C-alpha cells in the first residue's frame, strides 16, 4: 500500500495552498519547485504529497500511480483544503507518473469541489487521456508541459495511467472526441511545449529539468499565481470558436 501524507504542512487553514507530487522513484524535485514558486512571489502553504509504495520506480509507474485509492488520498486532501477555505487558491502540481495520481484525484473529487489550477510536468500519462471529468474539478486551467527531447518518456512501454498512445509529456494532450462537454473542458487545457527560448531558464527539454526553479518561476508561476489568462496561452479548443458555432 502506498504511503501518502503531508510534507510538513497543514491541509486545513486559510489562504493559498500548493500540493506537489514527485514522479515514480524520484524524490528530489519538490525543493526546486517550491523555490521557483517562492522566487515568483508565492507566500502560501506548500505541501508535498507522498504517493510512492517505495518498491521501486517501475512499481510506482506501472502499479501504484493508477491505484484508485492512491488518487483518493490526494482527493481527500484537496477536499479538506477546500472546505477549510472555500475561497483559497488551490494548485495541484505533479511530475511524470505523479500526474496520473493528480488526474485520478481530480476525477474522484465530489461534485462542486475544485482546485483552481492543475499543472502536469512531463506527464507520463497518455496524450489521449480524456480530461473531461478531471476538468469538472479544475476551476480555471490545466497546464501540461511536453517536449520531443524527453528521452525518458521515449522508453516507456506503458503509460502511468494504463492507457495507450504516446505520452502527453512528449506530444501534449489531444482532443480525441468532440462533444459539447469535452470541448468546453478542453477550452481550459493548455499544452506548454518546449521551445528553444526555454534554454534561457535551464530547461533543455529533459524529463526532470522542467522542475528547475528557474523554469517554475518564469514559465509556471505566472500562469497559476494570477487569475487572468496568460497572454501566450493557446488552449486546445478555442472558446470563441465554440461560441460562434453555437449561435
């Protein structure tokens, strides 16, 4: 059974809170993610959510990450934080296989309970994972980083969510079916694709380098510490086009 719990913070209380989940067998990214957020001006609570079964990276990736109870443990923490402060900003960030746990948690939240933002760093879940249900529990936007230079994801035989297709961390998420509900959900999903300009922030496109404090401060923090849409964001579905089509 996977261990799951707080990393030196209280889920209950007032004010903003960030939950961070590391990847499978990778336990050293939380410090740089927190530092990046702090450097960008974040002053709220920062909680590491441990989900590993400590049976090795392969077990975490192929078994633990898709275990429903593991996602439920995170969902319980999000729900507790939301009940404690209905107006607080809640941001959930996952790395690699930890993104499968994030999606599972969002999908298991009760109706009316939302995080403000979800951030999936180098997600080792399928690019064709249907985000519709998860997005019912994300108030604002879901961001997912991707890079064709991610050599680790290129070696995966199976995604952490158990679903087929290329990992989203390589190609970005894709809208695989079109209904009014899915298109509305994907109008708030934004792929952040690696580009050469990100070399300035020490993200060379590798799997875990996206967690460096410089990347978090310059690329991620401005998107999740403000309620306004980030000017460079291009959601998977253009909500303006949807409105025009509906008229």
